[in-house]
């Protein structure tokens, strides 16, 4: 499978690149600076906001992983949203795989976790932005094949165990997941789809 990964130098993106390469897939790693990424067959400097480059990337790959994130340094999150809204207008047969957020899952009463009392205020705006990006992809007139993969409440570098639990739309059993096992779950889903058109989550 030919897989392109935007945000390939990040904590999640780099592990998806590594896991895909470990399984023998041909991986193109895309980041703003075009920095080397272990396991990538091709490394390119590319911003998701560059729609023409995205168009060519999507046309040349079986799946495109969108593992970028909104600004976390106090800047505007609008560029992230605008880039995904532009991507949503590009017809492609490639599967789009959006790395979402825990806040986009539903709580016990059906309310999104990001909207529940007690959700950390510092993550609220980011969760809102990521969900709006998903809505743009989901509702695209281009009829895109989109899957959203959300982590557990805590995701951080750790051990690759190859074991995880999943759930659709709600938190999976487990409070955390390593970025390595998140990548294992991502490649399992890309290789043998179970959650196309859905938001699912994985936890250790």
C-alpha cells in the first residue's frame, strides 16, 4: 500500500510512518520542513494548506494520513481548519485517515466529551477545531472516504505492545495509549478496514 503521512515528524505521525514501513508499505513523509523520518521511502516538504501539492499526493497514494494539529503556541487555529476545508473539496479515491482528539468522542449521555463540564479548558478550542475539520471532510460534496482515529485520554511515547482495545464513537476501555500502539491500531485499520466513515478510538 502507498501511504502518505502529513505531520510525519510529530509524535503520532512519526510512529505511523515507522509502523507502516515495518509492515512493508511504501511511505511518503510530509512535513513543513521536510525533515528526515525513519522508515519513509520518500520525504517531502509540504504544508497541507498547499492544495495543489495535496491533490497530487492524494492521486498517487492509496491512503493519506492527516496527523497535523492546530496551533498550540497561542496562534490562530484557523489555518488548520482552512487547510482541511480546502482538502475536503478535492475529489480523490484515496482513503483519508484523520488523527482526531479524545474530546470528539461521546460521553455517557451522548454529549461530546469536549462539551462536558470539567473538560480541560486549555484543550477545548483545539477539540472544537479538529471536530470542525472532520465535519468538513465528512460532509464534502466530493464523497470522501474518511475515518477518524481518536486516542485515549492520554497519549504519549511508550512501549509497542501490539495490544489495544477499540470502540466506536465513545472511549475505549483504558485511560491511555502509547503513540506506538496508536500507530499499530492505525495500520491495522488501514490494512483491514472496520471503521470506514466512523470515529473510533483505541486505548491500552
